[in-house]
């Protein structure tokens, strides 16, 4: 026997027992949480920089790709395209690793988190990366009844346009993206008009997730105060019904209490500009052009997170992290109740006869809030020589203020049974299809009695706004007529989940209607006219054959001096009373079928 035989056997037996021990140990481990035995660096750029930097677009997408590789609880999907040429990404976290959403939709609530709509407001981008990592790695409790999804960076073009100066008032990070997208659109004004590929792809993502709760992460730009965090929930009267009541009386207080217990004070978004908040301020009315205004049309509980621009970047990011974690816990605990209330809200607009179209602040019914601010005064400006506002953050106060968060209805509309949309208005039809609106096309020409709007008045912005010159203060009159529709025109019933979307876009007086966003401006321009020297004889004949018209014409001349002294205005008025006048002028081209 060799002198090396015994030591060799001892070593061999020890290694054998070690291998067997490891095998037994491994067999009792749960490897379902890990896809690959591979080391990853999941420390974010934000963390590596000591809370001073935010990830680039490439950093962020690579980070989620690695999370999806390492953890079966994370999935990453590409959707559509954006104006930048890049797709949008959607990351989904489900502790059970099930990503067939139809299988789990009845048993789970869904939260959709949107980040980087304004890429200079990057707090949510960094906070959500850490949140997904910590949920996947079990360093925080995972939701049991809630699926969490996020768009890592919505404004891809803006994120690629990095700089360190355009966020003039903001305290960090070191570099960040730009507010405008690849075509210089502000994407948080595009959710109804959908001029951008970003918005059109967002539709696809939103309806794929169909979230009960929506969170859009931002940074504020307004007054100074003590809070790092502010919330901007969608306006509860506009959301309406039991769902709006739940948002205002249950979800919002629960979030405030949860954060207070974690030593994170929060207040409603401070809606003032160059003024002091202790004078009182109103809730921001998020019409459908904004993200939470759009999600409201689908009975989703929406909120924007608005961190304070002057607070340190690391504080803002960690505050956003804690807020999202609290919202996930609230949604998880209240999942069944939220789903039930949302289903009630969907049914409500299938049976209601009227819809609240416009609101204004109820100035006689404010809420009282304790507010933590800084003393401020107006002092002489050393730059302009005028007055400037100056806050003193050494002089803190807590005061009870008036917060105007109650709104009253100023206009309602009777909900029609359906709308009829002539096929020529394909831009409108396209947007309805993008939002999964159900419609049927006529298989033959048909004559239908419908309600017809005529545009009586409107104001138009003198300055360009997000690629448009929008209308406002639109007024219409309504008549009932028999209208001939062609084969291929569309019948769109309001008896569907998209009823609110249809009312807010197709009713011309709605704040963010397609009419007010210039989709129908061609009907505002008269296409056929007259030569005065020819029409003079026809006008004379018209008056001679219609005594009532003659009396109306004479009365208008007596009562309206401008009209009396303007011969062309008189001929034009008479032309509009004649059979020569085109019926398309000022006729709103979407028609209503009354109930």
C-alpha cells in the first residue's frame, strides 16, 4: 500500500460527504425565484453615486432586462414604438411568476406605474428600479393580491436628450432628460389627442394591463414648503360615484396615514404659482389631456406623485419609493373592494341618463388642512427693481389652511344611445379603435333620424399649444334631422366600457373633446361663397318671396348698427338663410342617437 493511499481515501471520503451534503441541502432549497445561477449587480446608478445621479435610458432598460433574466417573478415586454424610434417597455412583477394576465385578472388587482413622462423629473425612474429589485429579491414584502407593472421610461426621446440645466429650479440629479419628447411634445398633454406614437403605444399598454390603480411619478414646480412629497389624486367629484368617494375618503387618508407612520409627511399638490400657499389653494382639475384624467375615463383610481423640486434628490427618490410601497400595500389589502367599486362604476355609465361634463371649484365648500410651510414676504428685486417673492426656510410654520378640493357640476349632457361617425373622419375612428372602442359599420346606405349639433360659438387660443390652437368656451345648438349615412359609416354604441371616453371626446363642449383639439376645424370654414353683384338679385328675390325673412332682416338692421352699416354682412346673412348655403358649415359631423 502506498503511503499516499490512506490520506487520499480520507480526502476522497470527505469530499464525497461534502457533495452529498450539498446535494441534500440544495434539494431543500426553492430555486423557483432564480432563473440563472449568475451574479448580477443590482445596485442602481442612483445608489452608486450616493443619491446624486439617475440612470441613462440604456442603464434603466438594461437593469430591467437583467432583473427579468434573474427572477421569474419579473417579466419585461416590448410594445409598439415611440417618436424616438425606440419601443416602450413594460416590466411586470408577480410573486407567483404567472404572466398570463387573463388567468389572474379576476383574482388580482393591477397597479400601473408610469415613469419619465418628463424625464428631468427622474425620481420615479430610480425609485421603481429599486422597488422591483426589492420585491423580486424578497427584501420587502411582496403583494399577494396585486400585480405591479411599470413603464420604466415613457418619454424615451426626452430621456435620450440629457442635459444638466433645463430643470432651472430643481435640486438634482446631476444630469437628466428633457421635458419634450423626440418631436418636442409634452406627453402629459397628449393622452386624448394622441399626436405622438408614445401616446398611441401607451393606449396598448394601458388596455393590456387595465389597471385598478395608476401612479404617475413627477416633480413639482411651484411654491416652497416643508414637504418632500405631495400627492395629486384625480379629482374625486369628476371620478364620481362610490369610486370617487372611496378615493377621497378612504384611499387618500390611508396613504397619508401610512406615510406619516413612516415619518414621511405628505400634502395635496400645492397648486399655486408665485404666491404663498397659506392663502389657500384649489385641487388641480386633471382633465383628460393629462394621464390621470385619461385613466379616470376607464374608472381607474389615479394619482400623480409630485415631489418637491428644492428638496435633495436622494430624499425625493426614497420618498417616492416609500409612497409607492404604501400604495401597493393599500391596494393589496383593499383589492376586492377596489375591484368591486370599479365594476360598479363601469355599470353606472351604462344605465345613467346624464353625464357630468364640466366642473368648477366650489368656493363655498373648502376643506381644512394643516399645512407645514415657510414664512415668505415680498421684497425689492435686485434684478428687476420690482417686487419678488422670498421664502425663509428658517421660519417654519404649521397653519390651518383652506383647501378647495370640492367641485360642482357646471354642465351635463344627456347620454345618447349611440354616436354615428361618418367614415371620412378616420383620425377619430383610429383613436377610438386604439382604445378598444366597439363599433359597427353600416352594410348599406341608410337614412336615420339623429340629433345634430351646430357650432354656435367658440374661442380659439391665440398661441400654439402642443401642436394645436385649441378651442374653448364652445357652445352648440341641437336639432333633430333625418341624415343620410353611407355604407361603411360607423355606429358606436355608448353601452360599453368606453362610455366615458366617448362622451369626453365626442361631445364638442367637453374640455378635451376632439372638437376643442381641432379635429373638426374644416367644418368651421365655409367652402362655397358668392359674388355680391350676382347674389344681389337673388337676395332681392329671396326677401320678396318671404315676408317673415324680410321682417327679421329689417329688425336686425334696426338693432345692430354694425350690421346696418356693412352691406357685405347683410348679403352674407341673407346667403346663409338661402338654399345656396352649404349645410356642412358649422355642422358638427358626429351625430347622436337619443335614448
